């Protein structure tokens, strides 16, 4: 009924599909984490820039 070659082929194809789904999920997760880290860094830089501007304005007065 079932040929061993057909079963091996089906297992390989299924494994490749699962590997693709897992890889794609991890890729999207990594992108989201990197985006959050960039946003955090930008917020920190923005706070520092605001502090520098405040100090410069204070020094002018």
C-alpha cells in the first residue's frame, strides 16, 4: 500500500513546512524586539537632547 519512499518524502516536506513556519515566526519576533529596542534608545536620546537644550537656555539667561 504505502511505499517507504513516499512516506519519507511526505515527512521531509512536512518538516520543511514546519521549519519555515518556525523560522518566519522567530524572524518576526526578532524584528519586533529590535524595533522596541530602537524606540527605547530614541526615547533616551530625546530625553538627553531636551536636557541639553534646557541647560543651554538656562545658560543664556
